[in-house]
């Protein structure tokens, strides 16, 4: 059920949260957000793209807080129900969100859309939904693929997410589907440029994205 006083998501009431709290096991355990991409760290790149779209930016990081703090953004470590992947970051972001809405992006997708938040907000408003996620077309057929870490959510979902994690849940899409309705915002892949949702799970993938 939607809150009676639900405010539509617009820039001034949306906080951005960059997810940099993972273990980066496929990247050899390095701190992914601090890896260099075209002369700046991945987290700096994410801030550069996200900051114009939201009222403020938080960073969810569990290592090297002093390095992340050099960005000028508030740095938040997981303190409750940690080790649950991106959902731990969702929870931390919601716990510290002082605006009505929170949007999350990963630190390892250096090309995410500059209109990401605008389109997610539009989808949430049109559906009167508490949560909206990005989706992209699959190349081999006409279906769509969810991009669940690119998520706009209302802060009232904090208790729902905490309950889901306490009951052993760990998959973002399954939690999102418990929220009715779930708004989906389609993003087409430009034919001549890099996939805007491409991410770097390994150092080789990061190197490939540099070119």
C-alpha cells in the first residue's frame, strides 16, 4: 500500500547511494571503487555521473573509509545484516537516507545513464510505485533483463527489506517483486556505444572498458 502522503520522486527529495561495499572476489579482493578508470577512481566516476541527478550522494563502503571520504561524500559502512551483497548496501542507504527517496548505483558501471534517475522517477510516478528498477533488452531475443542494482526506492521500504534479510532472503529481484507494484524503466542500448550498464567484475573487464 502506498503511503497517503507519498511525495513523487524529484531531484530535491532523492538521495543517491553508490554501492562500493562488496568484497570484489573476482577482482582479486582489491577495493573495486578505488580502482582507476580513465584517470579517476571508479567511485569518482560514479559520483560525477550521479551527483547532478540527486540532492546528495552517499557512499556505501566497508573498507578504506578515509580514501572514500576524500571525495567529500559521506561514507557509510554496513552495520546491520552485512554480507548480503548489494542488499546490505540498500539497507544501509535506507537507514541513513534523510530524503523521501533513495536511488542506488554500483561503483563498477562507469557508463550508467545520465538520465537514469529521471527515468526511474518517471516510472515510479506513473505506476504510483514505491520501487523502480532499470531493465535493458537482451541481445539474443526480444525479452528484457532486469538491472536490479540500479534501483529507486521509497524510504518506507526499510522495514520490508530488513524483514526479508532477517528471513534469509538475498536476491534483489525477489525482494523487489514483493513490493506491488514494481515499476520497470526500459533503457535501450545505443547501437554504436558501450552498453550503459556494462560493469567490471574482473580487472580484465575493467581494462576492456577503458578502451
